[in-house]
C-alpha cells in the first residue's frame, strides 16, 4: 500500500509546484471584476500604457480619471495615434469609458 501512495504524493507535489509557479507575478496586474480600482491607480496604469507605446509615446498627454471614466487631452501628430491612444486606454482593466479630447498638433 505504501508503494502506491509514493507516486501519488510525487504527482500531487509536482502538480502543486507547477500551479504555484504559473500563478507567480506577471508583468500585467490582475484585477477581479468585482473589485473597484481606484482612480489614482487607473491614472497610473493608463499613463504607463500610453507612455510605453512606440506609436503614441503618451508622455505629453493629460489624463484625468473620475469614477473610472478616463479623459484624454493633448496633441498628437496624426489621427492614427489619437485612435490608438483611445484603444489603449480602453484596454486597461477597470476603465469604464474613455472620453477622447486629443487634437491634432499643428505642423
């Protein structure tokens, strides 16, 4: 009987180890759907997402957040960048709506 329990224990140990390592830290924060994300946290997450994007380079944009509604303001070089900034902001977990007030920069 002890011989049968050793392989089972080893199998459970390996499965538990794999589950723990798979649940380790990731590069993207995880939020539960029922947990409210603070406006300050949303501001930081949206800012980071926009600043990290090679097309948008969002460091110069103003971002306001009120009750999960993100308002983007500032100037970008082309319409493609403006639309991408809005799409990126919408992808942040916890954002309810994006108001895009970004305008085209004069050349």
